[in-house]
C-alpha cells in the first residue's frame, strides 16, 4: 500500500462543492452555441435516408439558387481520396472499414453525411436541405449480427466479410476445466442498442486565418489533441497550425468528443470559403449521427464444481458495431471479452468476441464500454447457476471473489493486441466491498421479501459485482505558472466534460503547494495551453492529470524555495513553506507573490500504461407490477473501492449519476431500427431517458481501503463503475421477484411491455 506525504492542507479527501458550479448556476457558462463570429455561415447536413445503397447522383442546384445559401459541399468538392477517420488503437484487419468523412459512392447507414449546406442562418441552411436532390440505388440492409455473419450481403465487398475483427480472450486450459466440472450452465443473452445522451448536443465553430495559415476549431471535448493531429493531417497542415478550443460541455459519457465526419466538413468549409462556419446538431440528428453502443449478444457457458467453485468459462460474444469502425470502435468488443469474467476467479477462459458491421450508425464507447454488457451476461449466469446448484446467491459469489492476497490478479489475455499491456487487477479485496454492500443494503431483512406479493407488486432483490478500468495511459501533461498577483495558473491536458475537473485538480494543486484553493486557477482541454495533452476518457483525468499536477507542484515549490532562499540569503533546505510563504529559521519570510517576477513556470507530466481497477458491488430491490409489467426500483445500493478519495462529493455524484444512467439502459433507452435499416427514434419522446424523480433512492458508499500502487495519488478512476452492474443486478432482482412464474430475463431493456410478456408467457406455459 502506498503512503502519501503529509501536508497541512486537507483539500484532498474533503467534501468540497465544485468550483465550476458557480458560473453554471449563475448562467455564466460558455457553451459552443454561446459563441458567434462576425460573418459566420451556418452549416446543415444532407444525410442519407437510405441505410444501404449506391449513390447515383447528388444535385445541389436547387439549393444553391435559394436566397442566403452560399455553398453546398459534396464529395465532388474534395480533391483526391476522401479522408477517412483514423483509429485510436492499432488492429491489423480493420483498415478497410474506416469511415469516410463524406459518402462518395455508397451509403452504409441511415444518417450518413452526403452534403453540407452553408447559409446565412441555421434556418436557411435547414430549409435548403430539401433542395439537394439525392438519387440512391437501394441495396438490401443488414441490421442484425446473424445477417452480418452470414456474409451473403457485404458492406465492404473488397473484404469478403462483415466481421472486421475477432478478439480472443484466453486463460488456462478450458477443455480440461470443463472436463473436470460437475455442473455446466449455458445460456444466451442480449443488450440493446443505445447512445450516450449528453444534455448538450454536439457543435462546432471553425475559423480559418489565411494570413497566418491557422485553423481554429471550437467545441472540443474529450480528445482535443488527438483531434488536432487528425485534423492537421487531413488538412495537410502541421499540428501547431491547428487549435482545438474547449468550452463548457454538457456531458460526454464516451461518445462526445470523438472525431466525427462533421469535424472535418465544418473545418473544410471554413478554409475553402474563408468564412467562420458554425454547426449545432439538433436532437433528431444527434440520435442518428453520434456514436451508438451496447448492442451485444452472447452464447456463453460457465463450469462449476458442485460446491459452486468456478472452474471455467467459454463461449462467443457478438457486438454490432454499425456501418464503420470508428476511432475507438473496437474497445467495447475487446472489453466485453476481457472483462466478462468480472471480479471472479475463473482459472480457465476462452471467449471469441466478434465485431460485426451492419447498416446502422457506427458504434463506439459509452460509459463502461463492454463491461456493462459483460457484467449483465455473467451476473445472470451466476444467479441461474446458484439456483441450479442449490447454493445461496451470496455464497456462490463470495466463494469466487478475488482477495487481497491474489493481487495483482491477471485477467484473460486478449489477441490481437491493440497496444495495451496484459491486464491485471492492481489492488483490492473484492469480498470487502461485497460484504459491505450486503450490510449497507440490509440484505438479511430484505431477503424475507423475496417473491412476495405486497400491495399488488412482487418484491425481488439481487446483488452483483463489478470491476471498472481507469487511468488510461500513456501520459498526461500540465503546466503551472506563478502569476504576478500571486495566483497559480494550472493548465491541464485533461478535458472537462462535466466530471468536476477544475475542482479536483485545484484540490490536488492546493494541497501539494500548501496554498488555499482560491489561489489556484485551472485552465483545461484546449491545445493552446500545452504542446501536448491526452484529454479525458477511460476514467483517467484524476489519476493521470492529478499525478501530473503532483509532479508540477513539486517542481514549482523547488523554484519558489530557491528564489526565496536567494532573497533571504539562506540555504534552500533550511526554509519551511506553508500557506504560500517561505520562512527562515530566524523568522524572516518571503511570500510567493513576491517572487512572481522571477517567472516561475514549470511543466509536469505523469507516464503510466498500467490501468487502475476500481471495484465493488451493487444491490437492487425492485417491485414488479404483474398487471402492467412496470418495475419500480425501491432501493439501490452501490459500494466501490476507489483507492483514494479526492473529493467525496464529486465522487458520489459520478457514482449516483452513473447508476441512474444505468437504469435508463435497463428499462427504457433503445435505438430501434426497422428491417430496412431506418432509425425509428427521432426525439426524446421516443428515446426515454431517466428523470430525476424516477429513482429517488440510490445510495452510494465509497471506500479507500486499497490505494492503487500504480500512481502517487493512490487513486483509481471512478467515473464508470456505477453503471456497470446495473443491468445484471436489476435483471436478477426482477427474476427473483417473479420466481413463482419462472421468469428469467435474457434481453434488455426490461420495458413494461417486455416484462408483461415474460409474465404472460410464463402463465401460458404453466
């Protein structure tokens, strides 16, 4: 276990309100739509109304004749090959499946960009879309993985397959494990297609300065430096000629901030015509264009000894990734394979995870990518196995959970490699969080309610366990500068996407520098602040960015000590520093502001490719109305160990928000397509997200029993864990409530109609 240097400040670990909230609550936030430029044009996109087809022609003459319309950009306006969106991680087989920034010969999903209209106002641009005549020869659409894997219809004829890649997760001797088993359970499960729905839709504002040859793109989120490099390459510019500017962002959740076709097209229009170009996505457009996720199915079996000891797991996973491989599109596929074992000790594993292309919007990451799906699969199997073996559901889990003595514990090895090191859980004792969850949820009392009909509703409870990867590498950078007014400006390579970054980094800097938090100003995300940064993804900002702050703080204190010692005529090591004042043994002192003229500026960085693993358990108590199929979450408790808590308030906000987001995933959110590949969801009247009043009882307990050994903070990423177990735990609770009917939910979402049908089918079988 790591030890941490003592400081007189106690900001780290404190329950501190977010400093950024003041401007939001006062209406002083600045989002992309708050920004305008003189002479700007507005963009709107012509999108394919056909899911799969060959483009015969795109005629923009009628649109160009409309007043206020300045230009229509189609594939014909882009010289040479159409740029394709690059991948963030290498893979030898996915190259042909990259997405072009605009369709030229073929469309592969409903909503794929075909043209961009530029006009004086957003309304004129939208109206002009009807003046762009598109002729497409429709081809049969593939919407499910069975049709994709049949390879009778190909999205990319030159590849000969609709499976861009298959990951293998392997550990131990699976054949021997299953041969030695006393009991084997096999089943199939599926999760539905969803999207990470940030409160604010996407937007971009691109500006081209012909005199300096510089391009500026406002609206950055998540990956400003990766996107800058991508844009520079597409525009044939050096990286330093492109700026990505981060403003306030209404959430990210994995999808917002990736490089999308619109990024290139808006910037291309600004450069081509010399006018700033602004684009704001409407909600219908957002639902069809931003990255989708979660559509997965499996056929998996678990092998047990008769006492409930897990000995093996094998099977196949199928992930519907949509029409193209987007920059991080393989992550959910890989994660589903590697993390399906969860926090359970399974000595032998073989899983094949297939990525399947279909005529749907391309998929990518969404909070807990692959882990949410895998947790649903294994937790359903664990409950079913417990029932078949006659073992208590708590006992079968506790028996197989990882312990402190087994750390670091290696998970299955995944091939082909995507550049990540072999994964192993870094620290912890999974039985501790499990037992804490049992106690905090009052399981012993709730267990008396299982299957009972109370006030017309059947009561059910369940518990499940999870692990959450975080601290994605390889590096994060910061810059720290002492200002003339004695304030310290902190420039971070991490991005703020609603997770409280400004507060967290200010806490770490204030404690490290022995300064009040009010003396720290945090700037983040924009490429203008640093030569290189990595952004915010994979629950990394606190661990990677915070550790870089520690490095910079030490360097700045060393400079301050040296400057103060020179002024006082003493040796630097004889000074004590507290509250921004350096004191000599004789009582003389130098405040930090006094040495500002010495230009104290430092760079800090933290390099690490070893992820952290937050872990925990969750309990759900549900009540099911058999007449309507409605499921009410009566109580929900989630317990996690995050290594070290920086701010309990922001942490609980993350965990609770993730849990509620998970309820949306379990009960109501679904992107439905028809057989022709048409998206049938066009607004929030169709795509039902949770309301604040829907789930009033969500309790979070966070622990810091086992700090991570991989970083000087001892912290672990904790932005995603709250969502990972929700599907499995709630589905098991519903099965527990409806045990007299023999209901076993296998497909999400558990909408009222689906639950009612499960009950009705059970009654018909009886």
